C-alpha cells in the first residue's frame, strides 16, 4: 500500500458536540445553585416561615446581622468552641492512637470501644453532651 501524504487526505469532519457537553463546569455549578434556591423557595411556601424560611427571607436577615456586627461575634464564638474541641481531640486522640499502635494488648483491648464509637452516628451524642455540659461556653456547676 502506498503512502499518501497527509496534505492530500481530506480532514475528518468534526462531529458537533451536544449542547449539554458544551456547558462548562462553573456554569453547571451556577445552574445547580439556582435550581437549589428555587426548590428551597418552593418548598418553603407550604412549610411556612417559622419552619423553613425562604431564601428571600434569609438573605436580608443575613445582611442585617452582618451590618450590625452580630453575625461576626456569633461566628467568632462558634469558631472558638470548634477550635477548642478540635484541639482537645488532637491532644487526646493522637497519644491514645500512638499508645494503641505501640502497645499491642492495649490496642486490642480498646479496639472494640473505638470501633463502637466510630460506628455510632455523631448526632446520637448531642443529647448526652447537652445533658453533661449544657449549652453555651460556661460549664455546668
């Protein structure tokens, strides 16, 4: 078979891409966000403002809290609680994990409890934590 120079071969005709594949990822993200907001609004109509406020109610309330500065103090206290809990978890979990990995009998003994705690949904601990520690930054006396 003879070699045909590429200049003599007609270019392959490109297939037109479907419309959905021409939309970029950022545009898809905006479309999904808009769909979410519309569904949220439609679901909030029969649910009522007290049970599920509409995004049309939430956005002005957010700007009001931001303008007054109250949202930043609430965010700061939430981040403080989160950071303290995260630091406490690091300070306890890493040494316990190292000990469990280094001392085989200790690891085998505690493994069943760690697996049990890990398989329990985190939400199940919320009522116990509220009973033990209460609400707010102050501890119960």
